[in-house]
């Protein structure tokens, strides 16, 4: 059974067009066709209906095969384009194929036409299938990014809620217990019951400190109330006091407030990088910088620790075995940014994150560096 084939013929001679159609019919096709020989006519038929293949003469009085090829390309259509000509040299044919033609057949060798059409139709279907796969992959990636972004938003909301409940509910309850114990201590005076009460007060104070620390670790209020530079300075000061690490923080003048997603992502990337330093680097000093550089907001975390094999770490991250590095990359990717790290054993580590300035769409532009030091 003959296969239907929609053929757009760019040909000025009716007899040559009939020869082409006859050859296609002999090759097992049932061609339906339109014949054009001007650019205007070709535009009309391209807009009017779909085509499986374009077969074009190379040179015509009012049109050329190259002009027809350019017109097809301008429409963004991926349709096999085959030149059939009786007066075309090999160099000209090769130039036409470099310009985008899929094949050329001499009119004196029309026996090559059907195999060429069959091959190009198959290749066109492969290209369409590839585009469909790429489109589906792109859509799946977009949905995965949207899901990841939503999950991180939910995580930050939960962190904020739990931190609030720890501070306001459990913290206040422990404070009330402490006040009651202090009242009991006053009543006990120096009697035998005073010792256990003092021990209970010490336990409650320790629990209060742990609750405050956990609340701050979950979601520091400085990040919501004062912005990224202030939250970073508070966090680094806290880690320096707790670990004895010498910390240097450099912050350039930034817009008043960055978008919340950028502030959160940058803070979490910095937090993860500093946590890695404290856990693994064996460093004595740490430098953190936040600044505008070119078209990016740049965050740098550098230490003088023992370093590591950066290539091996990248392989582990790619394989899903290094969740910290993966987390930093995912957070940066969700705001259109990047994270890179470099390290040499014995020579410290540098983590660098960048966010395009175009993503910084805060409504105001007042300096925030001064507030960061308050």
C-alpha cells in the first residue's frame, strides 16, 4: 500500500514536476502536492498546510533553491529540503547542503530521489523525537526545580515556626519554672532543701540556653528583621566565640534588603560552608566576604585548614554522596546562581557562590553594610 506524502515542489517547469511525482509514485509513495515558483507563493502554501518534504529546483527565473531554503528556515520549520536540479555543479551542491539543504539529486539521476526522501523523512522523525524528549526532559527538570524550591520554602517556614514555638512556648515555660524554683530557693534559705533547688535551677538554665541556641540555629531572627549582612555577622561572631576560630567578615555596601529567597539561600550556603570548616578543616582562621562583583552578588568563604581533594569531592557530590555540597549547589541553582569550590590538601579551601545582580530586585537601595555592624 502506498504511503501518503505531502510534497511541496519548488519548480517552474510542470514537466519536471510531473517526472518527480512519477518517481515518488514508483517508489511506493502516494504524493499530494503543490507547485510554486515564487517566494510569495511559497509563503502562502507554507502557512496554509503542513508538508512532509520540500523538493526544489536550484535555479528558476523568479526564485532560487537557496532563497527557498532561507524562507523555510525563517519559518523555523524542520522539513526535509532536497534540491533536484539538472544544472548544478558539485561545489554548488555542497555549498547548498552547508546552507541547510539535506540532499541534492541530479535530474538525470532521479533514481536516487526516493532513497533520499525515505532517509530524510526517517532522520526528520528522529529529530522530532529528540526534540520531544528534550522538551519532556526540560519540563521534568522545571517541575523538579519547582518542587525543590517549594520544599525548601516549606522547610524554612517550618524552621521559622518551630523556632518561634521553642522561644515563645517552651522558652517561656522554662522561664516560669526557673522563677518558681528561685521562689522556692528564697523560702528554703540555707536549709537542707536549698541544694536540690539550686541544682534544679542550674538544669533549667542549661535547658533554656539549649532551647535558645536551637531556636537561633533553626532560623535566626536577624535574617528576617535586619537582613543578610547582619545575620551573617551575628552567626560568624557566635561561631567564633564558641570555637575560638579567628573570623574575618567583609561586607560591601549592598541594597537595603535583598529578595527573601536570595537572603535565605546565601545565609544557608554560608552556614553550610562554615559548618564544614568547623567539622572537617582543622582551621585556625576563616574569612567570609559578601560583595558585588561585576554582574554578581558574590559570597566567599575561605579557611586555612587542611584542605581536601576537590576533584574527588566533586565526584562524590555528583554521585550523591556529599549532601552538604549538593545542598549548596541546589540552593544556588534555585535562585539562578552558582557554587564553586577549590581546595588543595594542606592549603585550605575556598567556597565561592554567585547570584546574578538581575535577581536582586529589592524595592529600595539604601546601604545595609552599616546595619550589619550594629
